[in-house]
C-alpha cells in the first residue's frame, strides 16, 4: 500500500499566492523520500496540507489509503510530523510534552510515560526530561520535536527541514537516527534544500520548484541525470542518422543538429576527434539548458548564502 | 543492514506495535490529556491565576461589604454584604473562566503549539471540551476561594444547592466558551483585552452584582434586562439566598441558550480552522 498519494494538489493562499500548482506524488510504504526544492517552492505548504495544518484549495490526499476528506482522523493517526518552525510549548517540561502528545493520539497514560522515556533516551534528551523547552538549545529543541513526532509510533514520519540551522555533528546524528527509523519499517518523507542531505539519505526524490514537481525519480537516476551535460552541435552538412561515437550518447535532433550527452569531467577533445574522423564539421555548439540543472545551480547558490 | 548488526535503536523501533485504537478511545484519552494539562497549567501559575482574583474580591468585601455596606443596610431584605456575596462569586467565575481559556488558547495559538492538537486525530468537540474543563476548573477554584473569604464577612446561606451549583457550572462553561471564541478571533494581545475590558466588565458591573434592579427606574430596568449577566447573577443569588429579581425559568433558558449557541459556534469555527489554519 502507498504511504502517501497526492493527486492534483493545489493551494492558493488568502493573499492569492499560488503555492502549489497541482502536484502529484506517490510515496510507497517503507520508502525514504526527499522533497527537495529552494525556499518558497511549496514544500512546507504541501506538508501542511498532508498534516491538516493548511486547508487545500483542490486535489486529493490519501495517507495509507485514508482519504483526508473522508477519513481525516484515521489519516492523522498514521502520521508523525516534525515542523520546520519550532512549535513547542516553551513552558512545558520535555517529559510532559511527549506524554501530552501521546495522549492526543490516544496512547493511555501509563504507556505514554513509557514511550516518553523511550524516545527521550533515543534522542539523548533523557537528562533534560524535567527542563522546560525554553531552556533547550536549538539542536535540542529540534531533537525534542523529533521525539514528539515518534511518541505515538507513526507509520509515516514527515520532517520539514529537520536539519536546517543545526550544526554538522547534530545533523549527522539526526541522519543516522532517521536511517534507523526507516530501517525499522517507518516510511519517511523529508523536505530539504540541501541536495547533499537528500543524496545521503533518500532512495527516491521529488524535486519541487515554484509549486510544481519537476522531477520525481530514484535518487540514483537523478544523480545520473545531473552528472551528465548535454550539448547541441550544429553541423555543416546534413545528415540523416545519428553518428555512433564511442563513449558518448548521441541523438539526432534534426538533419543539421545532434545532441551529445557527456559525463561531467569526461572532456570534449575526444568527441571532436571522433567527429573529425567521420568528417563531420561542427559549425557551432551550445549547452542544452536543463531545468533540473538550473534548479541545482540555484540550490547550490542558496546553500552558499545560507549561514551554516 | 544485517540482522545481527542492527542497533538497539533499530530494535527498539522495530518492536513498535501499532494497535488500532478506536476514535472514541482516542478522543477519551485525548480529552483527559487536554483537561489534565489545562488544570495543571492553572495550578502551576497559581500566582497569576488564583491569587489576584482572591485579593480583588477580598477588597470588594472589605470596602463595599463592611465599610459602605453598613451604611446601606438591607437590600432585597438581606444585609448588603450578604446581598453582594453571590454576585461577587459569580463575577469571579465569569472573569476567571473567560480569562483562563482566552489566555491559554491564545498563547498556544501564538506559540503555535496548538498544532500539537491540530495534527492529532482529535475531534474539535474534544478540543473544545478540553479547554472548557480548564476554564471551569479555574472558575470554580476561584469561586471556592471567594466563598471562603465571604464567610469571614457575612453568614452565607445555601437555600437551593442544586440551583446554585448548576448555575455556577453552566456560567463557567458559557464564559469558558466565550474566552475560546475571543481567542479564536484574536490576532494580538490587544484583541484579548478588548472584550474583557469593554464588554465583560461593564456588563458584569451593571449585571446586578452590587444592586437590585428594583432600584432602577422602569426604563433602566428594561435596559438592564437585556444584559445576560443579570440573569446569571440573579439565578445564582436565588440559589443561595432564595431571592431574585428574575424568574428562575427564564434565567436558566437564557444561560442554557447562551451555552448552546457559543458551543455550536466554537465547533463550527474550529472545524473550519478560522483564525488557526490558512
Ligand atoms: N500562510 C501563508 N500565507 C500566504 N502565503 C504563504 C503562506 N505560507 C507560505 N506562503 C507562500 O507560499 C509559497 C510557498 O511557501 P512554502 O510552502 O513555505 O515554501 P517552502 O517550504 O518550500 O520554502 C511562498 O511563496 C510563500 O511566500
Ligand atoms: Mg518550508
């Protein structure tokens, strides 16, 4: 069964900002899926709709087969969510935060206390159990929110930029933990604007930009696509068949143009040698623009501007 | 990952059993959780929640009851201090039930931890009742304290315990709901002080806490009758002292009517996500 299905999901906010322009996404049970995109792409909006914090404008959402319009409570019971912004009760003790959250999901009090202990220990917060959230560091707050999302033992864990603004060491430990949680059978969806994070953790990836999913594939395929560059070569002579060039993938665009895929770092000299050997004269050459590539350039720039 | 290489973490997680809970069971546990949390909040910040109203009411008894009351003599056939006691208890209930829910709900909305409840499989019914239990608890706690204070100044009677008790609980529920509605619409701290200052306080002071409406001219009597708090104060006073300006049936209808209307409105607004979901 699919953990999450989105169909034609749109969101227009009250101020007439269109945050989602009809996205489709399917996440299989047990998957570890990244929703990657730059700031403002619509990630938090999509998560908000799935977790009942934002009203959708149109479209369908189903969580483990429970349609949000018809069986919202059943759908909610399957999800644990770690929001992007800290939303802890600042005056509540860590232990009580978890016990309360378990209670909201119907976990009886005694079991809730056991779970609170289990997840505080798991997130290395047990010695902070009697501290109020306000006294915690940023990284600890983030961990407390992860513990809170796990305390009712959800089948689908959604994390909205869980490592934004935490230092590298904590980021690593959160990554390890998420891998283990996923290993125990929990489906995980994670939003991020770090490609590195998605690459490290996720099997599948959906890339979202300006409210549209522009790529949805396995991580391996996306990386492969990114590691290739395509060039369009205009030829002096007409041809009617793409030439076979050793080591390059070539496609005929029209009788005067071919498109050549080159792995990054492969170099172009041999390409031109091969072309010369076939007496194909190149009159001009341009890089084929690739929306994925462009997006990644922006993500990388973004990352450099974001203070770590 | 090989089976033997799995860490303790992973094993702990894998042991997670996921019993299907019925929605009723979830909501019952959830209601207990919200109520418990709300009551604990009242007790934790008792210096803000319990003590100030007790002090204010003590001052009312000293000034209006003992000092001025002695010169007034009787009102509606009872000593003035006795006359104002039920009204002051009612005033404490109104202010504190309202104040508790408005500040608890508004701050959870502002700090966004209301989201903890909104993502959970709780019905809005459960959430509303949970907050109301918090407001009623504080209202009744303060009422008990004011009653104890009142006993130092006057001999309190309890003519009709059932009426007294049901009125006080109903009124606490009505004003808890009113506080919730105020918090739902509020966008900033000004918005949560406007209603208590400009609506609740005047209606309470003019609601017959300190005087019998028989003192008013017929015109002003009719104006006073448009004030729902007048019915609450009088029904409560009737329960304690056996005397009222208002027929009891009308008072009860108005209180129950207000409760149902506010409760329905709160359910609809929370369901729609007014003020809490974009
Ligand atoms: N509550 C809101 N009201 C109006 N516009 C919003 C709101 N939340 C987000 N937006 C807008 O919707 C778009 C998507 O935002 P968001 O979902 O937060 O993106 P991301 O999480 O990918 O950074 C942005 O243009 C943002 O300004
Ligand atoms: Mg976001």
